[in-house]
C-alpha cells in the first residue's frame, strides 16, 4: 500500500513539473507568433478585465491568508480556490488578448518612470513563470491534505503570487493610458 501511495505521489509530482514547464513555454510560443488572429473588437477590453482579475486575485490571496491565520480552513480553501480559478481565467484572457492584438508600447517618459515600469514588468513576468510550480504544488498538497508539504510550498508561493498579482495591477495602471 505504501508503494502505491508513493507511486501516486510521484505521478502527481511529475504532472506538476511538466505543467510548470509546458505552461510558460506554450505561452511564450503563442506570444511569439507575429500573425495576429482577428477575434473581434471585444478583445480590446481584455487588458481591463485582466487588471480586475489581478486585483481580485490579490484580494483573495490576502483573504486566504487572513482566514488561515484565524484557523478557518474552509474559508481559506475557498479563497485560495477562487484565486487559483482566477489565475486560470487570467491565463486564458492574457493569451486571447495577445494572439489577437499587438503589444502596447509603454508611452511614459522620464528615466525614473520608464525604469520603474520596466523593472516591475520584467520582475512580474519572471516571477509569474516561477510561481506556477509553487502554486501547483501548494494546490495539490492542500487538496490532498499533505499539510506539511503544503506549508513548505506556500512559504514561497504566497509572497511570489501576491507580488505577481499586485505588480500586474501596477503595470496595468501604468500602461493603460496607452491602450488604443
């Protein structure tokens, strides 16, 4: 029985590792396609939807943190599940926008403003790639009731995911005046 459990854990770990590699590679490949697909004018609202999704994700992450501190595991799980679902929705909206619209260049001027924007953007993108593995592990360990492993994953997943969500909102606010 212990061998079966170990094999099952290894299977899930392998799936998590594969997804953590495939998701960012697939997104990068999709974004690298220069020919845009005409999905209609409705896709122009997606950056605003993404800004709202990132805001709600940050709020759910903070609420989840609050609830676990209050030892309310049910509410914590609901908040974190909501944040995970929003993350998936974000990914869909992000891909739909970028396969159908050209990237919007940052129009801000001044060394400090431009440096701040690009620092936030680059750190946001880099950490959004890194956090996938931690979040998938945290969700798996949480749902499979492996709380010791869940806590280890969350030690990194939570602050990185919160940073990615908040910087996503800040980057959106900084570039939103330049959307056509």
